[in-house]
C-alpha cells in the first residue's frame, strides 16, 4: 500500500479487493466502528476511502482475526491508538 498517493480515494470494491474484507463487512464495520471508520461520501453517496481508512480497516481486521477481540475490545484498542475527535484525545 505504500505505493499509493496519500490523497488517493478508493471505492468500496477496491478496498475489498486490497484488504480481503467483504463489502458487506466493510459496511458493518462502518456502523460498528463509526468513531474510527467513516469514509467520505461523494455527491451520489458513494463511499470514498482514504489511506487512513485503509490503516483503520487493517487494524480492525488484525484485532478481530489475530487477537480475537470483541467489537468492544476493538473499539477500546482503536481508541488507544487513534486520537478520535468524538472521544476526545486518547493516547
């Protein structure tokens, strides 16, 4: 992923292929982890993912699959890793 431009926007299809996460799962994660994963929307409401979103998706995938955390556990770990404006500064 380091070969992409930092301001590159990706579609849900592209993100699904790059990460191996199904589109339906990405949509579910957007609802479950909305404080951390909130892709931009075009005028026609299509999702546009940034490189930062890809990093969050990779983190969620790793925490769920490798560390076997619950959704709540993932939110806690992401809150420790990412400074989230909605949750205040956490680090």
